[in-house]
C-alpha cells in the first residue's frame, strides 16, 4: 500500500519546507506554545546528593527519549513541567527529549509546553524533529552554535486541525514503535552473534573441542569439531583441564625477548616520511588501524620501538586495559606508544595469531578480571602479562584452530554486517517517514493502524520483520523532488 499526497497544497512561504496541505496553518511557536528559556544558577548550587530538583544544564544528560539527570539544584531559577518538550539551544542545537518529571533547566535548554487546544504535545514531539531544520538556519555564535529565545519563539510551525494531529501521531506511534522493536531485535541478534564468536574461540583455544582436519577420498579438506579423548589438569586453577598433549606455558616463555613498554613520547604531527606512531586510540575494537587519527614519530625515536610481523600489543591501563592487537604488514613502518606493551612471539613454539585469538576468549577475560581484584586500579603491567599461562597445542593443531575460527568468524561477521545494515536502512526509513508525514507530504488520515504491545518475545519480534516489509512506500513529494 502506497501513501498518497493530500488532494490540495499551498506554498508555505518557508524555503526549506516548500508546500503544505491547503487546510494546514503556519503559526509562530510562541502563539501555540509556552516557551521557557533555561537559566543557570551559580556553580556552587549544584550537587549530586539528590538535594533539590534534578537539574539539566544542556543535552549532555539526554537519553533516547527522556533525560537521565546527574545533578540537582535546590535553587533552580527556571523549571519545566512534566510532559514538556526539552529543546537544546546550544550545540548540538535541536536535540529533543521529553520531560518525564519536573526539572530545573540551565541555559543550554528551553522547554516547550504546547497549548493543547491547538497543538498536540505528541504531534509537537514529531514536528520538532523537522522544525529544528529551521533552527539550523538560525544558529549563531563564534565559539558554539546557539539560538536565542526569540529565534525559538518565532519559529514557524505547521499545524493541521487537532483531530488530524491525533490521527497523524497515532499512525506514527504505531509505525515507529514497530520500527524501534525491529531495531531492538536486530541488536539482540548482533549480540547473540558476538557471543557465538566468543564461544567458538573459547571452545577451540582452551581445548574444550578439537578441530579435526578431515580429508575425503577426493583429497578435499574440511574441518570438524569433536571433543578430545584425553585431558589432564593444567596445574592452573583458572584454566582447569586441557588436552593431555597440550602444555600450559607462561607468555614470557613463548616470546623471543622480554615484553617491552612503548615509547613515552607525545606526537601530534604528521610526516609521511616518518614511522607511524601507534597509540591505543588508533586501533578500533576489531583490531584494525584507523585512518583518521594518524600521527608519526621521528625515526630516531622510533628505532627502539619498531613493530614487526606478528607482534602483539597489550593495553596496560585505562578503559582499554587488557585489550590486544596484532601488528599487520599493511600498517607500514610503525612504532608503538606508551600504555601499550609488546610481546614478540617465538614462531617455533606458537603462531602469533593463535595467541591473539586466545586473548579474545572468555577465559582470558576471566584472568584479566582476576588481576583487577588484586589491584586498586585497572592496570596490568608487563610483569603480570609475562606470567599469563596460555594453553598451547602442537603447531599443526594451531593452524587448524586458526583456520576454523577465521572461517567461522568471517561468516558471523558477514551476518553482523548485514544486521547492522538493516538497522541503518530502517533508521533512514523512520526519519523519512516522520518527515513526510508531519510536513504533510503524505496523507495518513484514512490509514488504519492497530495497537501493538509495548514489547514482545524474541519470536514475536522475528515475526514483525514480515510486517515491516509491508510498511507503506512513500511516493515522491508533491514538488517532484527526491
């Protein structure tokens, strides 16, 4: 079913808006709402002890729909009632939340309280997602973008009759709820796939399952998972039992040289003729080097810290502590920074990629967390990493394990990418749907919609994918533009 345009349109007189339905009205926001501009008391009046009203200085405490206050103020000069629409008037201008209680508001926000006889609050929430386009043209300021109360009050809003506003918001409530649930379902799927990746790694690198190399009568090779036939105590409490022919070896004994801290240099410059300076923040969660944070270090300073193929980098403190990355040739000539520790693996004992995979396992995470229990801060030194026990199979087994995990992870990564792309596409559809409905580009007055539950089981959510595929297509707008 396609959504059709209204039968008649008129020019809105607003450049970015274009035409609106003939019977819709344009009004200044101040004539259909009360606009309350926030005000900030002196800094000493704030607290985090719950004394006074919850206070919002700006949109930093905004959640997806409702604020999440972190501070309170007993002397809030400006407050907003529950149900009012909170609008950010400082960068980023235009962000929206709904007040779920009375709040004190600072100068980074204003509160919009629609007059119910002409402006439905729910319609206003959807509409403000489009009205803020007008605010973008009004934002000023050399240090940060901002809009004044006058700009907000004089913002042009387009209003159908209140009864029609209710029809529009009912349609959008149902459709956006369905879309949001679909997104939650895809996120759950991504989480399950990520857990599956870790389970595969954990089973293989801890010896719970054997990756058996099978060669058929035609010489074709395949792999099969099966339990090992014999196990032994590893002698390491947190590691437990391992296959009888495996060895539990400390990291320092499988390295060609002692673990090494990175260069304590600060580099903010870029010179294509110098080695890259790799920092924790330069590597993403998948172990890939980012291209938007490049900086370099002089060859003289880099010499002692240059990386070679197979070097593994351990993060030693901060939010990324315990994370690992493996140096890849396509990084080019590179040195590693402080807060990273290099392990140079001996390839005669173990394949570096196998060690890297072990550090992605759940049992490695358990070891890392046990280190934190013994420390006052989250920090793992080179000495502690050196003492890490790693279960080591024969080299031929390591190759099979690496191949199996890589193949399976590739399949899972493709599924994750597909799910994420579906999320991105449905978000784009959601934005387009809201925009076209609340600006009158399409007419939903006679579109039947039925209520759906607020939430559902995973099975119910899967069923909703079929409903989403039947969501109405939106025809080109009445001006004929894309």
